[in-house]
């Protein structure tokens, strides 16, 4: 006779799934966080349309660059939650399904943008590749090893460094989760990696600046994965957090939110402080799904955020005169900056909605269907 092989179970050392719900409210919170992340990115790039006059607004706008780190925190959190949930339920083919879902989520639109940029700019010199691109550098972006090449990391695709780094994190995460099987291990491993990566990067940057290296090489070590590990680490740790009902109390929530916004935009200077502010903001949004922060508009922007990230670069590059004409009648630089930001969001969102519907959603659906086929498979019965 045969005895059915037991289903794989989550290792006992892994904690149970985190206390936050896995339903629609939780998904809305995650999408809202992505929405805020992309709005930050558009905020910093709106300065290319109209530069704010007030110093405080200039500083606040420049902090929009940290929207990428908010993306990384949310990505690490959601992937950790999803993977450990699937491992804990004994689902089959988890790692293969993970790779399939990630590939169908990232690659189709990214490859389209690579093609569009080649048609648009060719291999010509540009800001992040002052001597132009080579075909091997373009090819490196197709397999995301451009994350390790200074001249290619963000020049094949505008802003492409963030996607290259994200994909490299996808490859790293399974190994981290295999080792970080308890809350204490996760705390030790992820924070150690984040701090070491940050210190190493800063040391390299200081050495390069002292030697008079070019801006492309220096900036590379602010883009690359080790420098971003602190944000990814924080996302993993947020999964392992204890329940925090105190954050849902208005007397705590609103003052803490105001303090985080103030420090992030106007006071915090060091990169770790910025990342810490984003981590606290993530906790506040996750614990307060029903508040004004998680509204329909920002949730929808979060859903289209991947398309919106690429599209807004295209809009700024091809329609600068139209954008500036639309806000020219406004009286000062501050109002023109705010209006330029709103116009950029509006126009880019319309185009991004189309690419989200036509490209992202179908491929996400197909990738999920293929992944579920592997998840449905169970170990074959073994003879005894």
C-alpha cells in the first residue's frame, strides 16, 4: 500500500503571520502607501517644471526623492508577509511561484519602457551616461545586472536604478527569510545588513569625492543595493512587529503623524532619519486603514504607481513647454510649483491608467494563474 506524503509545513521557528488583516482593508493600506511613495517621487521631479521660490518648499520638495525608499519598505513588508503566509499554509511550489509572480509583475512594462527609450534616445549621451550607452549596457538592463554598473544603472531607463535594485532584492529575500526564522534573528540580520551596507557606501562615496571621481560613479554608490538595504530591512522588520493598537488612538496618531511629517520634510538630514520617518509612517498607515490617509484617490494612485513611475519621466521630457504654459499665469514660483506638481500628477495618471489596464493587469493576472498551477501541486505519494 501507499501512504500519502505529508504536506510541507512552515518551520516551527517561523512566527505566525503578523496580526494585521489580510483582507481588502489591508490591501488598501498597502496601495495607499505606494500612492504616497509615487507622489513623493513626482514631487521632487515637479521641480523640473517650476522651481519653488521659498527655501522651505525647496527643501520639502527635494525630500520627495525618498519616495523610492518608501517603495522599498512597502515591497519588503508585503513580500515577507506573502511568502511566510504561503510557507505557513503548506502551499506547494512557493519559490517557483514567487519567481513567476515577480517576473510577470516587473518585466513586461519594464521591457516596453526600455524599447521606448531606445526609440526615443538611442544610445546617445545623457545625464547619467555622458559618453553614451553601449549595447552590452542596454542588454544588462534586460537581466537587471545594470544594478551593478555605474554607467547603466539608471541611464537605460529614466529612474531605472530603483527597479534594478528592487529585482536584486527579490533574489536576496528568500535567503534572508531562510535564515531569519525568528523575530530576534530578523532584527539582527536585517539591521546588521542595512547598517553595514550604509556605512560601506558612505565610506566609498567619501573616498571617491576625495579623489575627484565623476558624479556618475559617486552617485552609483548612493543608488546600489547595499545603500538601500536599510529601507528593505525596515520593511521586513515591520512584518515581525508586535500588535500596536496604541497607534490607532487619535491622541497618538495625529500628533505622531504631524511630527513625522515635520522631521521628514523640514528637519531630518541624515538618510537613516529619513528612512526611520518612512517606517513610522508605514506603521501608522497599516494600523489605521480606515482613516483619511487611506482614501480612494491615493489608493488608486498606488495601484497605478509602477506605470506612473515610468510615465511621468516621459511626460516631463516630451511636454515641458505645455506643462510650463499651463501654469505660467500664476503669480509666483511657489504657486507655479504646486500647480506644476498637480498638472504632472493629472496628466501622468491618465496615461499610466491606460498602461496599467493594457499591460500590467493582464500580465499580473497571467502570472498569478501560472503560479497557482505550481502552488496546486502536492508531493507525489511514496510507496512504503
